[in-house]
C-alpha cells in the first residue's frame, strides 16, 4: 500500500474523470453540445446521433458520481438515463458500448444494460450492496492500488459479451479516517482497508452474454491460485480477455 491520498476528495476543476478506455467515441469538456446549452462537465457521442451528457461529483482519485442525460442531435429530444425503478438518479458510471447505441451504467453497485437508447434497461446483477459488494466497478482498494481506474468491466470486441469483476469487502477490516470539510471538526468515515496479513476483498470474474438469453458464467481461477487460498486479479490484459471471451 502506498498511502491514503486517494481517499481524499480532489477538486473536480483540477482533475476531471476521463472517458472509458473501452469507449471509442469522442468525449470532451463543454457546456455547449450541438448548439444547445447544457450544464454538464463532459459528453460523449454515439454514431453522430446521440450524445451522453453528464455532470460529475468526484468520489476518489478516479471514481465519480454523475447524473446523465441523452440528447438526440437530430430531434433535439432530451431524456434522463435512469434505472427502471428510480427517477432523477445519480449513477456511479455510464458509457456507450462498443457497438451501435449500446449503453451500460452502474447504479447502487449493480450493472444495467441497454441494447440501444430506446430499449428497456436490463439489470445484469442484483447483489450490489453499498460499501460491501461491487459489480463492474472497483472498491477503493482496487481503484487506487490495483486497477488504477474505477472501471471493473470489459467488453468483447463484438459487443456480445461483458466481463466484470464482483468485489466483496465484507471480510475486509475497516479503518476510520477523518474527512476535512472546512468545519471546525473533521467528519469521520469507515473505509475497508486491509493492512498486511488482513483479508483482501474477495474477487470473482464473470462473463455475461448480452445477445439472446442472458447467461452469466463465472470464470474460475487456476488451481494453483486456489491452493494459495485467496486469488487476486491485478489486471485483465486484452489478449487474455479475448481468449476468455
């Protein structure tokens, strides 16, 4: 472990979230999209027809919360990107997929998928629990020390499958750290933080089929890692991912 620096909130104006490595669309900072004024920090374009606009609130070094809107460049229609069960939601992540108008977003540590902007959302996971179980998005430890990003999912090149991590922090000891908010006394918050010899987050790797009947398969670690008692995914290189998918 290097330090606790990634736990402390940074000024959004100094470090804005970067577009996903898996999103090949254009993404820039602007308050004006296709001639329309938006109060947004970022936007990304899908097939020159739809724009995903979002304003952000930084969480850790890489992660952020944001409200998202979809804008049709041709009709100028605008609508919010929300899970079926919630309106005016704040999402942990949202981005275009690798084909057409695919969308993926994460709300309350669960993954949602849309095959296009007008289709119904399909919830791919249901085990998400705030601060405990993370689907497709990193906890603080994996974001800061291992993946160097908050994104913990990967598309197959054809967009038909999605690999994602499930991180479980239930056995990780908590550490209380102060948060300095400008008030006379700092606020304390508990963070799962494993010191040497303590349990790391339990991690599993899944692949879900997005075309046809939804089918999710867990990819098991090699037997050599199983014998050591605790597997840890440090990266998922593209050649390995292509082989798995």
